[in-house]
């Protein structure tokens, strides 16, 4: 019987649901597509980072769904979810390595809201002396 682990990952406005299956073949499915088709190649290292750190790349299957945000936020939300799922597999074995790279911490940075009277969040209209 296969063992499944579930975790939620978040980044900016992206939310991912990650299902990690132990003793797999290494395939990663994102929104019913393979990860290579879903993300450009330069975001794959971001997603693979928790697997590389814990030496699980190619040893587990991952199925995840992700909503909201842009492509980078989605990649980082999946990375956060994978790290949390791996942490729940074996806390003593993997927690220290994941914590050192801050993969378990939700990145709280989001876009600042626009204020009235300003052009953007902080950019004021050009000052005119006369």
C-alpha cells in the first residue's frame, strides 16, 4: 500500500495542495500536466529544491494542484507545500535541513495596496511648484 502525505503551500496569492507518495518513480504532476510542461525550465530548480536537500528526488511521486497568482508565485507555493509534506514524512530526519534553507517558512511578502491620491502604492504625482 502506498503512503500519501498532504500539505498546503502558499506564496503571494498562490495556494497549492501537494500530495506526496512515498516509494514512487519521481514523477511530478501539476494541474494534470507534467511539471516540465507546466513550468518554464528556470522554475524547475525552485520546485526541486526541497527534494534535492532531502535526497528524495526521483524517489517520490508528487501530485499537486495550484491556483492564483503568477507562475513564480505558483512555483514557490509548490516548493513550500513539498517541503511541508516532506517534513511530515519524518520530522527528525528532514526538519533541520529544510529549516536551515527556510523552506518551511511561509514567505509573507505580498504586493502593497495602492493608496488614494497616489499613482502606485508609494509613488506620488509629480510636484509642481507653479
